């Protein structure tokens, strides 16, 4: 179907199909297809696919209409990530016991929202800049700790996992700058691996203690500890 639409575009509308036009056309077809598929079959992953296509459609349309928005691409993706995240939390709130398809829908939406949010944040911190400083590295590590706590609260690991690459890179840079060149990646991996193992082993207990101090308005929206 998609190839047929591209052929019709070229034959009857004329001109070359630029990358932006192809993205707009492909994402539009995908949005419509996933909507029809969702209405018919209600497969959990379909919602996430539709939101991903919607994100591509909005970004491609925005860039084609306003060329200056290219400098704000990270901000647009961050905003779309927040939108998808709140939609995921809506589905999570419908099934706080995680026993129905609503929880599966939320799971796939969280998998989509997390990289959109995390990559936009860390790229905004210029993590891959050659002159990244100690303050930026500390900020990244602290942000990861905050995201881990937040993941505990909502009982979803997607945000925490999506930021692992950036934290590992930051720890590697930190150890390299302090004389452990060649060992930074290994030491960072050991630290992150130990932290994940410890958190996984005590996830339920840590979450139980954390949820106890949460306000009631938050407790009503998250799974019970």
C-alpha cells in the first residue's frame, strides 16, 4: 500500500519525492493504518506504533513548514515524549494491578516515551561534547539517580534503562580524566551493573518504602506496592 501511494505521488503529482515528503506520507499512512488496526484488534503494541508514527508526522510537518525549528528538534521530541508518557500513565492508572491489556498498552507506550524524553535531555546537556566538564558529568549521574527513583515510583524500568548508555559514557569520561584511561568503560560498567543488580534485588522493598511517603493523589495513579 505504501509503495503504491509513492508511485501515485510520483506519477500524478509530479516532481521528486523529497525525504520530508516521504516521511509525511509514510507517517500519515501508518497513523491511519494503526488506527484502523487498533479499532479492529486492540493489540497493545498498536497504540505505541501509532504514537511513534504521529511523532514522526508532527516533526516532519513542523520542519517542512518552519525551517528554523530544526534547531529546536530536541525540544519538540522532548515535548512529544512527555505527551506519550502521560498517555502511558493514563493506561497504567486504568490497571494498577497490571493484569489486563491496559498494562500492556502502557508498557509499550513507556518504551516509546522513555527514549524520546531521555535522549532529548542528555543531548541537551551536550554529553558528547569533547569539552564536557565535571559539572555536566555530575549532573548526568544525579539525573540518572533521580530517574531511577522515579522509575521506582511508577514501577516502570524504561526511563532508567534508556539513560544507561549516557551514564556509562559519562562515567567512562570521568575515570579517563582522573587517570584511569583504558579502564573507564570497564569500571563504569561494573558500577552500573552492581547498582542495577542491587536495585533489582531490593526493588519491591525499596518501592514499598518509597510509595508510603507519596501523597495520596500520586498513590491513586500508580500500582500498589
